[in-house]
């Protein structure tokens, strides 16, 4: 049994597709898998059981990266091809069974991205939950980065667009409340998670956290080690981002903060997940002359009180202490 799984460039979208691959592997023990995805998401799949090949799709002019994928895969008869990018050339790869995502589906049937992808893969019933495959070596490294001790509140203060970032000072105030004497995690350590190139933008938040309670993960830690670190934490609160989806897929209680993106499509997926959003409809908040690279946050409407209340409710539902 050989499976070709073509998934997203972005980390968050790739994570939301992992449940499909997980179900295929459960249904076909011993299957050999080839995964094709964007370079940034590739590290998510390095520990997939039965991984035969990992193809990093570096974008090229005139979509020549798809020709490279076709060239790499056309010489074999595949049992299953799952293409969640709907690349034209994958229709020409020999296979016994194929599923391709429909580009126009979202305009016809709104709903969560996890459900959309599962339907595109021909799966019925409850959509398979995202899954992260973590090795023992990642967990060993995580024990060094997040040693045993008081519980850890994880914060994800960054996002790929400035408009999606809740103000830093509010993250700081939220952390004080949740880890204070009357909080749901009194005395907890506070972890900041982000990429190394995002560090300069969160220096004020880093400096606001007591050094003895700070867990520093704002540097270039690979995603599977980050996921292993999340397994050692108590609660995650962060902006709509790939890290938010990573947290949810790891099983960590996860609260996503939403502004100019659709919460109904991209909320963290899982029984112990929730989201809180600005009061305006996401498509109505964009100002005239909007530029995703330079426009400042569009999440100022979301208060610390709202996020704290949502965190307390989620914590209670996930098995923590009752809401005060």
C-alpha cells in the first residue's frame, strides 16, 4: 500500500490536514507514505510511520514545482493519492484512488477547515482530529527546555500578520491574572512561544515576565520539539497562527484569539479547545488602504476581561478547577 499525500505550504493548514493521514495509516497498517508540502511544514511529517519520502515543494516560477512533483511520482502506480492543493498535474499521476480538494467549495458550503479537508479526502462521519507524530528524542529535548516544576501557562503572542496580533501588554496582563493568587494557575511558569525572527517584536513582553518564572521558547526550536514542550504545559492562549493549531493537535487545552480571520473556519480543533473573537464580523474590520504587512493590530476590541473569562471557562471544561 503506497500513499501520496499532498498538503499545504503553511504550517497551520498542514496541521489541520494531519488527521486525514492519521486515519489512512490506521486503516492501512504498514502503508508506505510520501508527503509533499511546503518547506516550513515539512518538519511536521518527519516522524510519520512508514514515511518513505518527504518532498519539500519550494515555490518556483510558472508553478514548475508541480512539474517536479509529477516527475518524482509519475513512475509508480499509487494506491491512494490525496491532493489537498488541487494541483492540475496530480491528476496525471497513476493511482487506483484519488481525492482532490475543490477550490470553490468554501463559497458553497461554509464550515471548519478540518471538516472541509476530510470531505475532500472522501471521509464521512466525524472528521479525524489533527495529529502530531513526536519521537522520544524530541521529548528528551523538551524535558531540558521545560524542566519538571510548577505548571506552565503558554502564550503565543505572534502571528504571520501584525493585524492578527493581540496587543502585547494585554498578554502580559492576562498572564498576571491567570498566574496570580486568584488565577486558575497560581504561581505557574509562563512560556512564550515563537520563531527566532519574531523575538525583537516581543521584547517588552519578555521583560515583563519575572525571570524565575519565564520559559523562553522564542527562538528557532523545531516544531516537533515545540510540540513535545507543549505536552508538558497546562494551557495555551495565543493568536490565530500555526502554533495555535500545533497546540490543539498536541492535546494541550488551547484558546485561540481571533480578529480579522474567520473563527468558524480556523478555530483550534479539539474537545479541549475554544476561541474568543472581536465583536465585529472579521470581514468588516479592514480599514481603507489595508496592507497585511504594515497595518497595525485589528484586535484592540478584544479585552483582557473577555480573554480571561474564556480561559477560565475552558480550563474548567478541560478538567481544571471550577470557574470562580
